[in-house]
């Protein structure tokens, strides 16, 4: 369990309010926002000269896929979609277990996670209007990691949206369930400047909805909130951590995670629309069935499996899954 600490207050504001911030306004404010964030970090930083591909150009370490979503926007806009950064920080005065985990997991993810995130946000500042991060910004809960959450969301405000991942809730519990997630929900909510259950934002006539489905589950309360978003009558882009397992997405995940010595392999069976297999429906099954039949849904953005893959989810929507940001992956999505 986490050591006692004061984690700060949520940023005030209505998460459902309409935001039609132009790219020009975002870029004007973005330099101060992201530049200030980088300078303000009290945590260990990487050298200014990148250790990875030091002779490459400024953005050549990034692996950016280009996608297009035709959603019916009043005015076109662009997004950078990233996921699974897996920041692994712990302060020297935190519990020994956290410090050991930070060292080991930093080795697992290559040690350049914060460098990749900074590069991604700097690229976004020059090239897109908004950023969406679909979870696992941090690899485990620590005071240092929560401070990094505040640092990188911070004053970015309307320029950065997000959803939660399973690792954002990880605090050493052996079993990851909705119940164990609830043990630290208040701490997590205090660190992230939006409603972690479900939030929405209207951008140029398109409703961007972010949803917490981190253990492959969607609750009845979330279903009710999503139905309220549908009643607005606007085209929807749904953003969540765990992908819905279409055949292509499940195959891509299984091929990537084939090694048998991995302790924590994403189990795509948790995210398959089970109602198609055995006829029994949970609240999650009901949600995915409702979602598949929803004509206002224009795209699904997800992460979790560390693979970049796309597949059609419904007659009106393609699901776009992005690989790990810790590997410098991202996708630019133009919305028209």
C-alpha cells in the first residue's frame, strides 16, 4: 500500500464543456506549457543529448503512424494518440519495495520512457491540435509517479485528454479487480485532472469520450453515462485503454506476446465480446453490443497490448490500437 501523502487537488472545471480551441491557440500556449513542464521537473532527467540514435534528426526517434477519421467535424482537427508510457519513478524516501520496482521496471521498459513522452509532446506542440493518452502513463503508484502525472497533464488543460490504464491503478495488489482498483481510486483521481470514470469533450462538433475499462470491464453506471453522451446526437470518438478484441487485434496481440516466460501477458479473452460466444451477457457485454450497433460511433482509440494495429469494429467505426509510447510510438489522427 502507498505511504501516506497529500496528493493535491483536482483542477476545477466542467469536463463535459465544449472546447473549440484552435491549433493556433494551442500552439501559442503549448510552448509555455510543455516547456515549463520539462523545466519544472524535480525528478532525474535524461541528458539533453539523447542516448538513442544520437545522430538522427529531432523527430526521427519517433514512430508516428498517420490515420484519418471521417467523423463529420464542423472544422478539421488533428490528434496525437499515445498510450503505455510506463513511467517508473520513485523518490529516495519512498518504501524500499517501490524503489526496487522502479529500478527493475525501468530496465524492463528501456529507461527512456520520460524522454519518449517529452519528445511526443514536443512533436505534438508543433504538429497537432490535441493529445490523447489512453492509459498506463505510469507503471505503478508512487508519489514520484503521481507527481509526473501532474507535471505532464498539469497546465496542458484543454490540449491533453486521457483515459486510465491498469498500471495507473497498480499498487502491489495480487489480484486486479474493480474492488482492488477502488482501494486507491481517490489517490488516482486526485492526480489526474479529469473524471477518471468517463469524461467527454466536444471539439469542432465531435464528441471525444474517454472511458475507464482497465480490467476489460464497463460498469452499468458508465453505460448510463455513455448513453447520455449519445443523446447529444454528436459523432463520437471513444478512447479507452483496453481494446475490444476483434479477430485481427486478438491475433496481433497473441503473436506479439508469444513468449511463455512473461508473467503479465495481456489476456485478450478478457476483452472479447463474450456474448457472441456463450450467449451470456454481463454489463460489459451489454455495453459492447450497444456500442457496436451505435451509428454515432466513428472510431475507437485504445492501447494496452503494445502493438499498433487497426481493425473494423462496427459498420461505422474502426478501432485504432497504438503501440507503446515507451518505444516512442504514437499515431497522428486527422479528424474531418
